[in-house]
């Protein structure tokens, strides 16, 4: 019986392809929602995982299409944009669900409608911009006319809000929670609606030819 069991285990081992000689080049956007690639190596069956952090989603896509990356974790907006242009990008996994919030300066603002004429911090071309625009539209506001959208890096939003440079911002965690815990901001709304854009904020994208040749990854 023992000999039979050892033979079975050996057979299973031989059926599992070894990835020890492989190196995966994985990109990630430097946000809390896309940190997962740093945790991949222990689960890569012996492959080496090199993680390349980016501060600009556009650079991630360029590196992926050029072949410098095998896969990259980034904002879903980038995947939508690539698909609309016919680029060979495939979304294979979600990295962040319902992890964003609309944050306002503490006191004064009670509803999204109260943000009319206010300065709102955002990062263009991201999932957060899509969520912000949907939130404004649902409140009967035109985000391009009824508010002033101010381009601010995510990591500078808290400082800008606390000193009054902006009146609100929409970003992913942990920034909303930090604003609340540190006392300068409060969460006005979670921008998720059943019939709207959906829960996915960020995802892992690959080139179509890569996922067809390497589906096991």
C-alpha cells in the first residue's frame, strides 16, 4: 500500500510543470489597491517574480505592450481605454473591489449636491475619475461645469484637503480612512451603485498573445 501511495505521489509530481527556471516580470501601480503582486512569489511554484512599481498607469500599458512586462496590476480605466482602442489587452483578475470613497473636509458638506462650485481633487484617467463623475451625475451636477476638478496626486490629497486647497477628493483606501482617523476629513459617500460601473476598481491585465500561450500563469 505504501509503495502504491509513493508511486501515486511521484506521478502527480511529474504532472506538475516546474516553473523554477522562469522569471515573471510583473508591474504594479504604486497604490494600496494594487500591492498584491508583491505577494505573488510564495505562490509561483518556484518561479522568480520581479515586481516593477509604476507611478503612471500609461507607462504600465506601454511596458506591457512592448514586452517588458508579462502582466501588470493597474486601474480598470486603463483596461477599458485599451479595449476601446482595439489594443490587445485582456483583464484576467480583479485586484480591488469597493475600496474607494468620496471624502470632504470635516463639517459643512452634508450631501453631494453641496459640492456645487467646490474644488474637488482627482487623478485624470483613473477609475476614481469615473466614479467621481458618476457620483456627480447622479446628484444632478455636471462635473465639468458645476465643480472645479483639480488634478492632485493621490498621496497629496490629504494634505491639500486639510489645509483647504480643495474641498473634497475621491480616492482609494487607505486615504479615506486616514482622513477620518486623523480628524480633518469625513466620508461623504461610497460611489458604488447597483446599475452603475460596478465594484471593480483595479485589475491584472496581460497581452492577449501572452495569456493564450501561458494560461497556467
